[in-house]
C-alpha cells in the first residue's frame, strides 16, 4: 500500500536562511539513506503563516518502508548532529500519513 507522508513545518521568523542551509544538508543525508524524492511547498493561502510555513510531501511504497527509513535516519550520526541544530529554527512541525482510498 502506497503511503503519502506530509510534514508541515513552521520556521521561526528570521531563521529561514539558516533553516534552508540545514535542509540542504539533511536532503543529502536522506538521499544517501535511500529516501524517495520529496516535494517542498510554501503556503500561499489558508491557515498558517505564509512567510514561514513549508510543507514536505514524500510518497513511500509502504508503511514498512517509512519505518525502515526512520530507523536508519535516527541512528545515523550525521542526522543526530543536525537534529540538535533544528531546535532553534523550528517553531512547530507535524507528521501526517495518508493512504489512497480504494
């Protein structure tokens, strides 16, 4: 079963440039670890802060693939170093999983 992972992130005002630099490093790591390509959207309208809200979307082959990737990612030493740096840059974030209706 295909799974869509959606992750809305609100970046601390004034920290977008720093956040995007960390994202470039994170993307290199997740690519190395086998994550499927992600799409990144910026909020244009609706609830939220249009200047500081990003939404990430990744399509996975299964829930098992999501779980296996997160296990690799959170035990990766480079990821662990980056994670600590995000605390000062992210105001809020979430993680949503969707499946296609039959």
